[in-house]
C-alpha cells in the first residue's frame, strides 16, 4: 500500500510537467507584422517580409499576417490592437516610430509577446531587436572610398535619429580609412519612403560633384539617379543591383529570417524573455551584398580581409582615435564606443559635410 501511495504521488507530480510539455509541443504561433512601407519597396520592408516568409517555413508557425504602410506614431496602436484581437500571440513592429504604441498595446495584452525593431524600450512582454548594420556600412565605405575619383561622396539620409547617424559615421570611417581626402555630403529627406523626394536629394548631390552615392532610404530612387547620371551607388536593405546594373557596387543588407525563426521558437518553447537583441555580421543578421565586377580585385581582397576581422572581433568600425566634425577627439586611441554610446549617437565624425537637424 505504501508503495502504491508513493507511485500515485509521483504520477501526480509528473502529470503537470507532462501536460506542460505536451502543450508546448502542440502550441501554434500566430504572428503579425506591422510594416512602415510597402512590401514591394525592394528595401526595408521587403527585407523584413523575406524574413517573415522564412519563419513561416517552421512547422509550428501558422500563416502570418502583415499590414503594410502603417504610419508611425499613435495611429499605429489601433493597427497593432487589431492584430491582437484577431488572435496573434507574437507581434513584430518593424520601425522605430512604433515603439511607444507597441508598449501601450502590450500593457493591455500581457498574454501576447511583442518585439519592436530598432527601439530602446522594453517591458515584461516586450523585447526589442536590431542589427549592427554599422559593420557592413563600414565595409561599403571602403568600397566607396576606393572607387570615387572626385573625392565627393553623396549620402541620401532619411531621419536624423541615432540609427541613421551611426550608419553615416560608420560609412564615412570606412571611406576615410582608405581615402583620407574624401568627403561624405549628407542630404536629409525626412522620409523613409518617398521616391520623388529621394530622387531629388540624390540629384542634388550629383549636381555638386558626387560620383558615388550611398543611401539610408527604402525606395530605389537613389540607385536610379546614379544609373541615369553615370555615377556609382551603394544600395541598402537588399541586393538591388537590378535597379542600377551599371552603377551598383554593393549594399549593406538585412537577413531577418534567422532572428524571426529564433524568436518564434522561443515563444513556442516557453523560453522567450524580454531582452534587447543586437546581432551583427557574426550572427549573419547583416551582410554585405556581393561586390560588383566593377570593383577591382585588390579592393575585393581588402574588403574580404576587413570582413573577417570584423567577424572575429579584431576590428570594430568605431575603434579610436575618432574625431568629430570640429576636430575634437570623441574616441581615444585604444578605445571603442560602447553599445550605449552607439545607440545614442548624435554627432558626425570628421569627413562628413552636413548638419544634424534638431
């Protein structure tokens, strides 16, 4: 009898664990995505959507929902809430301006996991994620610095937030590492996706002698401007060489699939926890697109060596000494910017021509 009682107690203790295991194994993940632009932009939103599709190949992930061209700010809260009401238990909000709206909806829906892209705030059921895009930006700067003949490189930039400023600085540091005379001229568009405004900005840089363009924009307008005017161009977000077959040199690009798949797996397994994910080239979240045949062999070899150094940790794009536009040392020799300093970057490095709007 005593043995029987002990066995019964053991079964009673094990049953909840078994039930939890079965529940985790059977759990389905229904994901929703909020996009700031159209999936056909060939840029930021397109790259996220490719990652969504890769995540959907997991057997436990149900067909996902995406809503495109959602304005940033308070209005996005309504769209995020709509996904929750339709039963989505994992929601990705994929632009900086969705941050506060994501937190607001999350406070009222504790049983849903939210992941916000490029922000800095978290909560019990809200994590954030981003990539160290400054790594391939630096490498693309090396290419631009080697390919310019006028030593004037144009940069079409969206909004003056740390993410964009950090990219401009990393690119410029790459340029100046191989061509100290070169200058990077910045024009702000105050938009993520507006082909007309982006094209005008690109043309204005070409008009002042830029023979290589770079961009932090979602439309291919900058590439098309370079193609039309016989200049070179560094793309962004995805491999967009088809828009500028004669002008394209390379592009820093996103590979969101592994991250989205990992988060979905964690939610299914019950191991997800709120955190800030910031992966780089080592985790293959960010890459440099294959270099064009127009890039000389010695430049390709240099980029290959620098890529290996970044992945191994031997090279950090923001290794000192670094000066700002005023010639003041902001990173001493032997030092490197911390992650918090990178995430809050609000100055331009030496070699950038342009101002940061308040």
